[in-house]
C-alpha cells in the first residue's frame, strides 16, 4: 500500500459531511443497537453503504497506521470504510498472486478483528481477506477451525463466511465441515450465516448439500434450513420444510 499522506482524518471528515440524521435512525434500528441486542452500543452517523464505498474509493492507498485509526473508531461506518480499504487491497493482492502483501493484510486483519463486530463488517471482509489468504495457500484451514471455536459470535461468523471463497472455487467441503460444527450455535446470526453458506454450496453441488441437510436435519435450526433451501424449486423446498426426518 502506498501512503502518500493519505489520512484517516480526511476520510472521516468526508464521511461526516455526507451523514444523515434520518439514515442514522434507520441504521440504528437495522443493526439492532438497542439494549440487549447484538449491536448494542454501536454508534452510527447515518450513511448508506454506497455512500461509504464511493467516498472510500479515493483512499485505497492508505497505509496500515491510518487504517488502524479507522478500525479503532467507535463509529460503525468509519470502521466499515477501513475494512473496505483492507478488502479491496486483499482482492488486488490475490488477483496479482502477491502472497506477501496478502499475508500482511490478513495478519493485520486478524490482529484488529475486534473492529469487525457486526454482521455487515464480517460479510464485507472475511472471505475476501481470510478466505483468499487460505485459497492462496498462505494460511491453512486451522485458522478457521480456531475462529469457529471462539466464544465470540463474530469470530465464528468470520470462520463460516470465509468459506465462501472456497465455494466460489468449486470446493464446498470446508463449508460443510464448518457448518456441521456450527449447527448447534444458539445465535440467529450464526443460523443465517450457516444457511447462507449452505445455499451457496448447494448451487455448486446440490446432491451433496441435500444429503448434508438430510443427515443433519434434526440439528439444523429452522432459520438455517430456510436459508439453505431458498433457491430450490418450490416442490423440493416444501418437501424439506415438511420432512419429518
């Protein structure tokens, strides 16, 4: 990454100028910031994802010291901007087979993953950074195994969603392995993540995923099941919803 005096403070100022009180209320509701909810205490200034992406696109050369400032912000959209920069640079390094840069980005991501503390932040960054780093052979699957055993909901979601990279490359076995481990998680956001990845895996190998669902039917939370079978034809979808196991 090339620094060229690209400052986090300049990006923050631009984002603040585009913030909206109405959007702030919407984001606070959508990302469940109320007492006892998964996003409790998260602070929003009121920006849409396209606004954040459009503004951040001019700052992709920011260095790690400045990105760390973004990730350390209490403001959700500013952390999102920092993760956009990391993600876009990871994608670039992966395309160029620049494994040295890819490892530096992934190491930094893991060291600062406390900033990745809501589902949109996980889904933006995990597979493009960790998934790509494993796919490139820089990391091995043990990192996802460790994250999937974490007490942190966000670590476990990072592990599950990171397998999207392997699905995109035609390999659904890591997804099935982690899904089997995480089916018993209690959080709805994990049920959705598992179901989403099973749905994407089904697009690659329908028979294998359907067998996985049948074999694990008694353990699959209803939300995960609905996500997993969403793209099946209606007759088959209804069969799975009504199947007694």
